């Protein structure tokens, strides 16, 4: 009976891990194309742990779709970049933006230098609320773009 309980627990742990994915390096914007980056731009980071749950994947998908649908011209010109980074493996980024949990960070780059950033803390609060999440993300990117003119 104890062995059966152990097997059930191991099976449940395995199913949980199947729902979490290991990150693949993906980005939108100029990072994927060898085009000179504009001196003034906005960089959006989705920072995650190595293994991600359904909620983490939902947040990434929502950020990606928001950028693709609300800022297509800015993505193609390089004025907006999107990067998916594992903050456990990219400790320099985690330290730079004080990332301690799954986060979305919007960075203002002016004259080729990072001048400010904003962590979008409400992405977890708005998880599952697609329209509200997308508006929150789009507002933050619009505000950042204004600062980089």
C-alpha cells in the first residue's frame, strides 16, 4: 500500500512537470534579425524560472500577443523588442531589474543607454483577465515609448 501511494505521488509530480515547460530562447523585434537597433527603444522582458506553470505560460503568451497586435510597426522597426529570459540563469538581468519572481519588465533605452525601467507587478493580479491584462501591458509600453521619443 505504501508503494502504491508513492507511485501515485510520483505520477502526480510528473504530470505537474509536464504542464511546465522549459524555456526556449524566443524574442520579437530586432533581436531576431540582424538590423541595427535604434538608439531610442523599449525593451520588454518576460522573466521566468526555468520550469514554468500554466499561469506563467499564459502571462508570456498575453505579453507576446499584446505586443504583436498593438505594436507591430514598432516591433518590425526595432523600437520595441521582446525578450523571454530565465532569471535563474540570467542572474545579471535579475540583479539589474531586482527580479525575484516571474515578472514583466519594461525598459526605456535612450541614446543607446538604459535610463529607466518599470516592473509590471499587476500581471499576476490580472492573470486570466485577458482584456485587462492586455490594456495594462499596452499602456505601460505606450508610456515607455513616449519617454524614448
